[in-house]
C-alpha cells in the first residue's frame, strides 16, 4: 500500500519520545510491564533499556531512531498483518514499514500475546 509523501515525512519527523509514553501507557493499561515493552523494542532494534532511555531523553526522530537501530533480520519475514489500517507487508516506504513493525509489536503485547510468540521464538 502506498502512503503519501506527507504521511511518510510526518512519521520521519515525529520524535520517539513523543510516542514512547503512549506505548508505555497502552501496555500497562492492559496489564503488561514496561520491561516487556523494552524486551520487544530490544528484539526489534537491538536497543537495551539504557539506550531506549537515552533516545527518549535526546528526543530523536523516528528517522534517527531507526537509522541507529540494528533491525532484527527476522522482522521482515515474521512481522505481518494489519496495523493502523495498513497491511504491513504492503507498505513501501522503509521507515514507515519499520515504525509499523514497532507499532505491531506494541499492539500484540497490549493484546496479551505470549512474549515467546510475540518475539517470534520457538
């Protein structure tokens, strides 16, 4: 699915710090922990808890956030489905695609998915 250049630009310029508290609230509201959220972020990006906090403090954009990430090589093949009205597999813009991976993991965590399944381990 094509996203508009304006949509992609808006996502690129959005700060991780502006969205991170919403991720925390979403998972905690559903009885999950911030530590579980950090595990999901670490699985996707390679960022440990200290690095996540540093990126929040520095108010990096999603563009910078994913530029610095070491994306899990399995993410592309293992994360699919619909998030925010978009089928992940059909998103053409690489950054928007990566942000939606993160959104999907947060959504799965909030929906109570088992951590082992969520992190795509057998």
